[in-house]
């Protein structure tokens, strides 16, 4: 790692994620990246199923925790190896 990478790490805040690897999409059992909180409970979705149903989900959800940026972050980490 060079000096510039170290400086970027220092100023880039690390985001704390709510969803873990063991959390699964309620539609297909893939890793969940979106947590939708409803009045009656919670649903978890992979990126694909959230994208597919985003408009209808937004009508009923009171909170949406979207961690799809993990996909980009993981891709960037993999590209440096």
C-alpha cells in the first residue's frame, strides 16, 4: 500500500452495515442487501429482487436500509488483488 492509499483510508469513514452474510433474501435465498421494515414485520431482498419490486415496496415500507453499495465495495476490493 502506498502513501496515497493510506491517506484515503484515514479520511474515508468506514460504514457500519446492518445486514450480515448470513442474512438471506426472502425471495430466492441469496445474500440480502436491502432490509425493508414494514408495520407488520421485515423483509430482506437481494439486489435483483429489490430492483424488481422497488416501486411497490416503497408504497408500504416505513424504512428501507439499502446496503447495495457493498456490491460495489466488494468489486473494488477484488480488483486490487
